[in-house]
C-alpha cells in the first residue's frame, strides 16, 4: 500500500470514528460529562456549581472552546479535539514502536474505545496523553509533563508514576520530575489558595471513590471487564503476550538485563499490570477503570497478529478494517439499547419547568439528580440523607426526588438502565417515605417537597 492510499484510509477511519463520537454525544449525556461542563462554567462563566473531586484538564479545555461557539458547541468541539488527538497519539506511538501507523490506529478503534472513549468525558483524552508520554518516554526524551497532564485528566493514572524513574540517564529522570512538578504546580496552588490544601481535589476524590465506599461496597474482580477491553482482539492479545514472555524468558543475565534491553516490553507489561492492580484496588469495579489497559492491549495484539504465518497475515489488515466496521455497528446497537438520554433529560426539564410554574424558581433546591438539574439550568444541591430530609425542609429547602420512571409502550429498558446508573437516594423509591411530608407536586417520575411561603431564597 503506497503512502497516499494509506493516508486516505487513515483519514477515512478518523472521519468514521469522529462522526461516531459526535453522534454518541448528541444522543447521550453522561452524569460525569455534565459535571465537567459545570466545572468549566464555574471557571469561565461564573457558574454556581463545582465539584472539587474532578481533575482540571477536561473542564479547562471545554471552557476554552466555549469562547468559539458557546457552551453547547464547546462540548462537540471537545469531542472532535479528543478524537483528533487520538489519531495523533496513535500514530506517534506507532512510529516509536516502529509499527504500521494505519494498522495500529485501526486496531485502536475497538468496541470498548468507541463506546467509552468520550462518553464519560475523560477516558480517551487521558489515553491520548498517556500514549504521547509513552512515545517520548520510550525514545528517552523529556516526557514528565505529558504524564502529569494525563493524571490531571484522570487521577487513576497515578499508578504510572514509577515510569518517571525508569531511565538509564539520571539527567532525564531529574528533568522529567521537574517537568512533572511544573505541570502539576498550578493545580496544587489553586487547591491550596481556594481550599486550604494543595491536595484537596485528590483527597476528596480518594475519600469519595475509595475510602468512603470500601466499607459499604466491595465488588469482586470481574474477568468479563478484562474481556470487554480486549473483546475481538483477545486471541491476538493472548498470542502477543505469549510471544513477549517467551522472548523475555530467553534473555540471559537476569532481571537487570531485561530492564535495560527490553524497555518497550517491560513498559507495556507494567502499564498492563498497574492498570489491573489499580482496578482491583477500587471498591467499585467498572470496565472504564481499565481504560489505560487499551495501550498494552493494542501493542500485544499487534505483536500477536504480526507473529501469524505469512499466508494468514496478509489477510490480517482486511480483517482488522472489517473489525472496525463491525465495532462501529455493535457500538451503535449497544448505544441505542442502553445509552439514549433524550427521554430522561426531558423529565428533568419538565421538573424545572414545574418548579418555576409553582413559584419555586428562586428557592434553594436539593435533589437526588442535582448534576443534571444544574446542567439544564436548575441550580441544585445534593440530596440529604434520609434522616436529615425533615431537618432541611424545616430550614426552607425545596426538594425534588426522581423515582422509577414510567415507561410507555414505545419505550425500551434503556430508560431504566440509564436512570439506575445515576440513582442516588434509595429511600425515595419507597412511596410511603413521602407520607407526612409537605408534597407540593407529584407525578409518576418525581415528587416535589417544600413550602413556598417559607422557602429559602437563593
């Protein structure tokens, strides 16, 4: 394949994948993505809602893009930017590994990446920055700032920190540590000035996602989550792993020789192991916590395919391109079945309009779906615990609780799936809970509590 045809194919894959990411965002908005937009509005537009647990890079980019076409357009510009950066980082890493760029990029567009990459907001961006870091790291170039940016996009990439000292040259190690520190320093300073602790965001994130859940939730390791990352590439991934382990076992002079001579292989094995270890250490097991595993997945799969007999290998490129098309089709089907949020957002919008029509537009509001209400323009705070509901109502708070949504015959289980993924107040499921409380309005989807004459003004 000559260069012109290869570039055309790369461009075609980029257009198809980017069109998919943009369409996905059009039909579905995730809780976390909405929270990143709200953080951006807090910084760039005087917004009232901010989550300290969120890393800063994604809201910073969304906020910058808001100057181009407004806030709604900024979301799509962000998705486009991340997709373009993914193309760049994939080709950059392929060049460092001396892989065929087109083939490596095509391998990277599997179902897992297409479904999760930009849906939540940070996964694909963190992967791009991690790929760029690894590219420069393997080339023995300064790369600490790229790892810092990757961690400032998703905190769980902190597990990659040991790579900063995996260099033969002490000067590079020192420079990388300095670059890493410089990239982190603005965020640490912001935390210190505004919250009194340079590590406030990290600590809040740890408290909410790990310390606050380990005694109440502890899901077991799920092999299906691993398989969701490798999916169609699983046999090639296993073959590539076997080939690399065989290569390392043949190395003489022990571990030190392997570390010095096989930096690429050791790095990929480290990224694989550290990602799985990080995933297993978190009380809640979610497939997206394995997103960094995609890099070694693509690497070992490429090695596995490349080790196939020549007669089979010559059909491998066509096979991988067909896999991209199949992955797009499967992603579309899964998205339509489980991740379509328009119907749900209409219910949230209806609750805001109902509150306004009842005269509560200037009243302080609490809700179990506070992020989406804020995203849609209805300022809201998190719901209280069950034992404090009466207290906060007495303090003049207005509350809206969303329960099980009603499903018409034309609706599928996707509403139920979407809703249960974001549900926060279990006690609101019990209809008897609202007895003896000041119910202002009630529908099949939500209940409004409060008192217009005594409500706390905002």
